[in-house]
C-alpha cells in the first residue's frame, strides 16, 4: 500500500507550531499511512514532535525564515523562497504528495502558482472548500482567487469541483450547479449563460443541474456550486457572518434568565448533533484546485482538530489521485473549451 | 398636517386581497393619517373593507385584470396597463403619495420604471431593503435590479441608500460602505475602486466608511451597504438561506428528546426577543429607489403584520420627503458623477 507523504508548514498560523504538531498527531491516529515532513525551526519543533509518540518517524527540515500573517504577497513571493511555507510547497514537486499550511492565504496562493504551476487545460486555479447543508456537505468554488471569470474558467471550475467532491465528500456522481440570481435560462451574465449551455452539452462527463440561487446553497440539492471568486467570496463570508450572528444572538438570549439557562442545560445534549454538524473546524481545509500539486490552506486560528481535518483533505486528495482524475476529465473536455 | 395617501395593489400576493386589507387596517392603527386607495375587484374587496371599521373612508378603484405571480414581465408590461398593479403605480403620479404591492417583482419593477420614470441624475433604479444586525438595522442595495453596474451607478446607489436609511431607519448621518472582498484599497474591481475614490471626495455630503466584507454585513458597523445587483441578490439570498438553515436545524434538534422540549419551553420567553429581532416580517418592504415616485414591494407570502410593515416603509418615505431629499443631494453631487 502506497504511503502518503504530507509536508507541513509548521510555522504558519496563529498557534503555530504547537497546533500544527498536535493536528498532525491527531491526523496520524486517523490515517496511519501518512508520513509527515515538518518545515520549520528545528529547535522549537524537535521537543514538540518528540512529545507525540506517533510522530517519531517524522522528518524535520530546518528553516529559519517564515511568512508572517500580514506579509504582502507582492513583497515576499520573490524574496521568501527559503521560508517554511515556500519550502513545503516546493517539496510537493519532488518529495511529498501534498502540503498543508495555516499561514497567509495570499502568499500561499502566490507560492503555489509559482512553484506548482497550473495543470495543462486549466487557465486559472480556484479556491474550493466544503460547507454543511441540510443533507450533508457541499463544495463551493471559486471562493476568492479570481475576481473576474469567463465562461471557460467556470467550466474548468465545474470539472475541478466535481473531482474534488467525488474524492473529498465521497459522492460517486456529484451534482454541479452554477450560482445565479434566478433559475431561468435568461438570468445573469452572458458568460454565465454560455457556461451553462456548454455544461449541458457535457452531460456525459459532468452531472450538471442548471442554476442555483443563494438561498438554496445550504439545501443540499447539489454537491458542487460554481461561481466567480468575487461572488463566491462574498457568499461564503455572508454565510459565515449570518451563522455567527445567529449563534451569538442565540447565546445572548439563553443567558437572559435562570429559566433559559436551565432550558439550555436540558436541551444541551440534543443540540450537540446540531453543533457538531455546523462546527466550522469540521470543514477546515480550503484547497487551491487546478495546480500541479496539492496545497491545502487551513484557517489561521484553528485548533488541532481543525488542522487535522485540513490534513485529512490533503490526504484524501493524494490517496485517491485527485490530480490524475482531473487531468483525465480535462483531456476529454478540452475540445469543448473554446 | 398633510395626510398621506397610499395606493394598494389589492390583488397582488399569495394571500390577496385578504392580507392586503388586513395589513392596511393594521397600518391604519399605527399611522392614522393615512388614506388608502385599493385597486382591485370591488365585489370581493367591498365586504372585506366594510369589515374593518378604520378603513371605512377608503377608496376602491374597481379593476378586473390583475398580474399573476408567474407572468413574465416582457409579456405583460405592454398589455397590462389596466391591471390593479399598473393602475396603482400610475396613481402615484397624480393621485397618491406612494404605492405598495405584494405582487410579481419583475412586473412591478417594469411598470414602476415605465410609469414613474427615474429621477434626473439617476441612471438606473435599484432595489433596497433593511435587515437585522447586531446593533439594529442595515439598508442594502442593489438587491437585484441591475446585474451589471458601473462606478456612477454605485455612487448613485450610495446617495439613494443614505437618504433611505435616514428616513426609514431614522439615522441622522448614516454610515455608507461598499461591499468588497477585502478592506484594502487595492481589492476588487476597478469600477469599485473608482467609486470608492469618488465617495471619499464627497465627504461633505456622504458619510463614506470604505469597504466592508460579507462577514461584517450583520455587525451593525455601517448603516448602508452598496453593491451591484448580482452580488447583492446572492448575498441577500445566502443570508436568508443560512438563517433558515440554522433556524430549522435548531428546531429539529430541540424536538429530539423530552429534555430538549422542556428546555425549549423554559427558554421560550428569553428567545422571544431574539425571534422578534430576526422576524423577516419586520423587515418586509423592498423599495425601488431612484424613481420619481414611491413604489414598495412586499413579500408575496407575507401576513397582515408583514404587509403593514411594507406600508410603513411607504408611509415614512412619503411623509418625510424621501424623493425631495434625494433630489437635493443629487443636485450637489452631479458634477462629481462623470
């Protein structure tokens, strides 16, 4: 059985390197066929790793430099080739199957494009991630990599999203929709309508289900939702904001009286399933799809459970040959992408 | 004291005309200085209105035709001049101060543009509405009237939103932001950056606060959020969908055991404030801003409380001279809109 080698940017994220090491250890208990390579300061990392028995065979690549949370991509991409993040990404080319970082998103995107390059047939990589729905999970992309998109970008995103949902959510024939302001054919931008038309003609290789509106994203009717990076970023953040607003308002209300506090105590067990399903740590791990290598972004402020889930995404993509699967689909569809 | 005359499309909406009449009666108890004109089938309307003592002095304009929920705007705009909706809108030009309809949104928008025309200085009208935030309410526009927007559209929307928030939410100097994918100046489309630049230069007439991201819409940091109709529609619907998803999942969880049911019972009173603040009926009443007349769209499926709130929006706009206020601001800023 092929073992999966995963490189970790041990210095990226609000709680690095502790959370990175703890997350790796947690992931190892779930996937014992992982080998980890930690990129970061050996002096700090060594004792942390020694503390975790299941990480004893891990490799450490010593780096002095690292990317800071507020570094501007344009300032550090050229000069940061020896940072823990850059070296972890470069290692995906020759040494490991995937990498995970909880560091600066813009810089990670920049390095990934620079070192991994896009797959032939993909014009631009996109950011994808999964979210909870009434029925399970949905994968959405692009979440912010490309402000402006054309018809071909959307079709490529659809193919990438399909391969991703198949492997990471585990759906055999994922349903794919385009995000739009209505379900009728005449709605939205011309490039959206053109993409929709082409996707209909690709029915042999993609299970395209037409447009979907914003209020149905969480309905679980489809498995992949494709949109441009501007709209996707705003939709994602609006959903996060609304969810946070609801949760906080609810908490405040439940603290109001002794009765509501007691009520909350009684309902707590029943609410656990709800909380577990909504837990953002469960959906941690945004991916730069379309690159010749697997690079996964963890939330900067996550804990070890969240970081382990981001590793899980990288593991699934490497283990189940995401890139080969996507390349196969692309070779069939290239003639449609004009 | 000037009385406010409001025309009602009595035949529009899922539960028309009952809800329209009941909503009017409810609004009348809040604003006794309204005179209503009902447009619709007199035979059905007469007994409903007679049943409400405070509507006894209302006028009824008999119409046979009415717009159906699924009528396509392109099919009915030219031929529907005698429908209850069209006649109610036309009446705003000469007979009344504002109109409210719970009917077909696309047709209402079409008729409004055709009969009321846009205010000089406004290129395109926009749909605006209010939503709950952590601190109160926020007004957002455009929610779907204009798929594509340019710099000038956004600046005009900002001025319209400011006048709207001042009158309908009651904020003396509303804070205005542009929706974007980041808060830094270099983020987003060029036309967004240009609009931002111009709005900064209009600091004497508009309280512009820069960009806002999707996750902060509900934070209550600003009073008006401006965006194009595509993004606005998707953000609005995503928020609605997420809110519905949360509420339903929560309800399901609370039904799970006898303990959680008892818990809910105990917490019920404390949750009432939360529910009241989130109640979508409270925020009913989307407005087509930028027209030479006040046209308010109620949700099609609302009840009398929701419809009364939509009437409340029309009332406030008419009573506190929304259109005159906006025209004044426009005359000062026209030289900046190039």
